[in-house]
C-alpha cells in the first residue's frame, strides 16, 4: 500500500467508514469525465436559441472537473478529501443531470421556453441579478432570524412552563392543542387586524409557525427527564432554579433541538407567504415578482438560493447542537 492509500484507510476507519482508495480514484475520474463532457457539450453543440453565458457555464463545469481530477490523482487527504469522497457519487449524478438538462433545453428545445430555462439562463440570472438577489437574501434573512428567534424563545418558555409546572400545563395544554395544529397562514385575517405594520405581521407569522414545534418538543423533553436526577439534586441542597437551569433544561436539550429543526423548516415554509404581506424586498417577494413577469429563470434561481440558505442554516444548527451536546453523544445517537 502507498502512503496515500494508508491515509485513506486510516481516515475512513476513524469515521466508521472504510474508503477503498481505488474506489475513490475511479469515482473521481468518472466524475471529472462527466463534468468535462458537460463542458464539451455546452461549447461544441449549437443552441436552438443563442444564449450569452454558454462559455461561462462551460468554464464552471471545467473547473469542477479539474477539482475532481486533482482529488482523484492526489488522494486528497484531510477534511477536504473526506468531503470529496462523500460527494463523489453525487458529483457524477449532478453532472449527468446538468448535461441532460442542457440537452433537452438549450440544445434540442424539447422542453419549451420560458417555462424550462437552461442552466445557462440560471448563470445569466446570477451574473446580472446578483445585487437584487443579494438584497433579497439579506431582507429574508433578517426577517427569518427575527421571526424564528421570537418563536423559538416563546416556544421554549411555553414548553418549559408546561413541563415544569403542572398548573401551567393544565391551562396551556388545551390552548396549544387547539391553536397549534392550525397553519400559521390561516390566521392572516386576524394578524392583519391586530398588527399595525406589514413587517411586524410578517415576523409574527414566522414566529407562530416556529413556536409550536419548539413548545411541544421542549415540553416533552422536560416531562421525560428522569425523576431520580431531581431527587439526587434536592438531596445535595439544590434550589428550584438550579433544578430547572442545571438539570431539566440540559437533559431536555436533545428534544429542544429537534423542535428547533422542525421550527426552522416551518419558518421557511411560511417565509414566502410572510413576504407577501406588503414587504418590498426578500426572496418571497422576488419569487412573486418573477412569477408575475413570467421570468422562470429568475424563479428557479431564487428557489435554488432559498434551498441553499435553508441548508446552510440547518448545518449551522447541527454544528451548534454537536457543540452543546458533545457530552451526551454516548447517550443520544446522531
């Protein structure tokens, strides 16, 4: 075995996965060939309707092919190499999808315009529309962060009260069962009447969508804590505040993070509707504007940006969960 092969085997073993060096070498070369083929098809095959950013799309595909080729040849040790190995089959599948997409849209016109734009059209949107997209991302991010934080804090407080104090659970539980399952968008007529501005109404809709799963999962986590922990802490002289902050809440954190994941997904689901309540910037507003003008390339580009933003926020939440709950990895599997 060469040094690169030994590094591959050792790194895979530490993560519970055995990565054969030859398998990654073949996968990397195959992925490089697929992406290089997409670049060649883009340059050499004439479009049905000429598009201005075909060369730029071809250069992007060629750059991805070069990265995969260098990763296969050098072995790509370390964290970057591990990510390349995990993404190898997906790189091949994505390259084949983009190549097929390019052929059935720009090259043959099998899928009609403007409903099915080509990948080159998305590149054109990102190059020409990046100031407006960046402004929309910033506006949506600010709106989502405010709504999600308010909803998470409210849901955590409600769940903690229900799980710790029986009297609070007696009064809140029926209300939560009545209001919680109703979609947040169904309350729009009342929200319009109660809130004076569209910005505050949008924040409340997102907060309402994220508060319910956080409250339910926090309540479940607090209620399921082993009672022996409380008895031992009381024997050692712990106060009620100590029991809540140092025993109940840390033990319920796995449930809380599940609720946060669900609440974040619900927040993104209502973000588009929230940004239709009179705001003049944001990804939801941009989607509505693109659909109204029949700019489907802009529509798909904004949807891709929204998907990447959601994935990024979920990844950040996972990293925070891993750091805060590192002491529970032996008891809670993820």
